[in-house]
């Protein structure tokens, strides 16, 4: 029985070494805050056509200030953090998953409406923006009907001024 114990102990030590070499011993990255997740999805709506214009960024900022009761400085800090995180990520699933876990369907529809406002901020809806809207709706588990309703509401709201 002693030799089996030594054998299994050596195997365990070997697996532990391999696991360490593969980097799985690194601390897991914290899950994103819901505020950060929403800001990243909305920033992506602004950048999806290649450039986030000032009008689009203003919509993002106004939306997160309104949604999370942030001051101007807090909103700018959150946007800065979201820009950095957005550059480092390869997919949006982790962010949409956080939103799906923490937000109601009505809140997710509101995010979708805001995305449409961002898309229409420059007066033009291009195919990349439309494609991202469909992707975002799927990630947020919204139906096609909810996507279209949000589009209509977001487009109608686009003509209203944004609070500064």
C-alpha cells in the first residue's frame, strides 16, 4: 500500500507542476461590474463602425450617468476604464453575461434602446452597426420583436437633446 501512496503523490505533484506551468495558478480575473459591462457594450456600439464620434460618446456618457446616477467625473472615469477593458478583451460574452445575471428584461431593453440612439447619433445606420445590434440583442437574450421595438424607440428618442 505504501508504494501506491508514493506513486499517487508523485502523480499529484507532477499534475500540480504542469498546472502551474500552464498558468492556471494565476488568480482568476475578477468578473466585471455591471456598470463596467454596460459601459463596454455601449462603447462598442460607438466604435463598431471604426470610430466613436463625440456625439456617440456623449450618448454613452449621458446614458451611464442617468442609469447609474453618476457625476460627470465618475462617468468619465468609468468610460476610461471601459475603454481599457474593451481593448484587452476578445469577446463580449462575459459582459453580456454579467448584465443578464444582474438586470431585468426591461433594463436590458433600455440598454438596447440606448445602443440604437448611439447608432443613430451621426444620422446614419451602417451595416456594421445593424449587425452589432443583432449580436447585442442575442447576447442580452432579447427577441427580434424587442430589438425592433427598441430600435423604433431609440430612433425616436434620438431627436431629443442629451442632458450635459
